[in-house]
């Protein structure tokens, strides 16, 4: 049995990860300040003796004796990370520093949930890990993008300077049950709008693309990455290469929910990336043949069922 710390464990991804780690017979400490996460996401785990829930803000130091750390604490949806951009940057940077300090002290393995946002509005397509990205340092997305880039830098420097056992994964757009219905991200927005019969809000022309990964595929990739030897630190892309325009996504969701919602077009927010698709060759090679297995329609159906239940 391993003792594992998950920061941001009450969020969308974190709650699925905590659940999977407990299923694997581990002892899990979930640290969260509930900014975008919720106790509802992990309520079903509270009766498990191997699960511990701690209300704590990761910008402050945290002490525990653990074998592994998954650092997920950070709002991920643009409206939330832009709500208090200074706090977003603090969470990325102080959060990385404190969890790395902890990992260094107790010699734990530590995995950083980085993001495809480090590629910005990418000039290389699909995105490979060796691409340095095209990020605006002074725009409205910068608090998140540059915060996550700085966190990667800290991870690499703790590795080079202090021999900390790091892992960096770059997660591409992920969706599934337990996304907050008011989260503001595209998949949850469109499904909630379709189910309520409200207008589906496409920002811009809808010709921008994203590649959507179902949550279960991500969790499998994360666990495989943590299990790799100390010689593989990443960064490694974890995502589904299936690429769609936002217009195609809206049409698919209308079809699957049998909705009568109309599509409306709203202004595009600043610095919105035009395209996004992971090259997952490295993940497949280094993570034992890992590749996504849930296609968009199947994943959307499972997510629609969840939102109907709410
Ligand atoms: P989420 O907003 O549901 O989860 C983030 C969690 O972190 C929430 O529970 C929130 O309350 C917590 N948190 C935020 N600031 C904190 C702080 N200062 N101290 C303690 N806890 C704090 O988002 P998610 O989609 O589950 O994302 C989890 C991680 O994965 C984030 O780091 C995000 O950047 C990364 N990621 C997600 C995606 C995606 O598509 N979902 C893509 C790339 C990267
Ligand atoms: N830290 C932490 N928990 C620990 C060990 C360290 O939160 O178990 C914090 C510590 O307070 C510091 C940060 O992690 O702010 C970085 O720690 P490190 O040892 O690298 O730096 P130093 O303490 O020497 O500045
Ligand atoms: N988007 C949209 N309508 C919405 C929410 C988002 O058209 O109601 C667009 C958004 O402008 C972006 C894409 O969908 O082009 C993905 O947005 P999301 O916030 O989910 O992720 P990110 O932009 O961070 O990849």
C-alpha cells in the first residue's frame, strides 16, 4: 500500500484519480481549497478508511509523509482561472514549489498536471513535446499558460538541482462526468445548454478545433506515467488525437441529446487557440502502448447521462 497525495483532489480529474487510487488499495490524501472543486465530487469516498480529505490552499506549505504526489490543484476553466488571475499564477507557482519541496524532503515521486496550453496558439500541428509553443506572455490566458510553463520549469530545476523524482504530463482537453455544470468549458456548456433547450453558444466562427479526451483514458495514462522508472520524466502529451471544430461538437451534442436548441455565435475571447491536436507517439511508446479507447460519441453519451442525472 502506498500513501499518495492528490492536490486538487476534489476537482473533476482529481476525484476520478482519488477513486482509482483507492480502488488500487492505496492510502489517499486529498488536499483542496474547493475553489472550483466540491465535496460532492468525493462524498462517496468519505466512508473509506484509506481516504483523508484536507481543506488546504496549496499556495501555503503543506507537510505529510507520502510516497507519491499528483499535483492537480489549479482552476482549469478560462472563466475561473481569469476570475482572479494573480491567484491562478500563485497557485501554479507556489503550489509547484511547495509540492516539490515536500517531494524533495520525503523523496516522493511527483507528477505535474501540465497542459496543452503550454503550446499556446500552436504554429506546429499536431503538437509534439519538443515544440516550445506560441504563448502570449501578457494576455488574458497568460496567468494560466505562463503559470503552467513556470511550473514545468520548477519541476525541471528541482530534478536537475535536487534529484527530485519528477513526471510531467501535458493534458489535452478532457471531459466527462463530474465536470462542474457551471464550469464554463465547452463540453459542459454545450451539454447543459442542449439539455435545457437553451441556445448553444459558439464563440467566434466555430471553426477553431480541439481534441477531446474522455476522463477514463486520461486517468489510465496518469497511472501509467507515475509507474514508469526514474529515467522517464516527460514531458509527455496525454490526449485523444480525434480533432473536431466547435461547430461539429455543437452539432454532435444536439444530435445525441435530441435537443431543439439553436446555435448562436458570440464574440471569440482573446488569444483563443485556433487548433489543438496531440501527437501521442511518445506516450504510446513509453507508457506500454497507452492510447485512448473511448471515442467522442461514447464519451459524450456517458457525460450526457451524468448531466441528466443532475
Ligand atoms: P477542476 O477545476 O475541476 O479541478 C481543480 C481543483 O483544484 C479543484 O478542486 C480546485 O478547488 C482545486 N484548487 C484550485 N486552486 C487551489 C489551491 N490554491 N489550493 C488547493 N486546491 C486548489 O479542474 P480539472 O479539469 O479537474 O483540472 C485538474 C488539473 O488538470 C489542473 O491542474 C488543470 O490545469 C489540469 N488540466 C486539465 C485539463 C482538462 O481538460 N480538464 C487539461 C489540461 C490540464
Ligand atoms: N515545503 C512544504 N512541505 C514540505 C517541505 C517543504 O510545503 O514538506 C515548502 C517549503 O515551505 C518551501 C517550499 O516547499 O517554501 C520549497 O522547499 P525547498 O526545501 O525546496 O526550499 P527552501 O525551504 O529551502 O526554501
Ligand atoms: N467555447 C465555445 N462556447 C462555449 C465555451 C467555449 O465556443 O460556451 C470555445 C472556446 O472559445 C474554445 C473552445 O470552445 O475555442 C474550447 O474552450 P474550453 O474553454 O473548453 O477550453 P480551452 O479553450 O481552454 O481549450
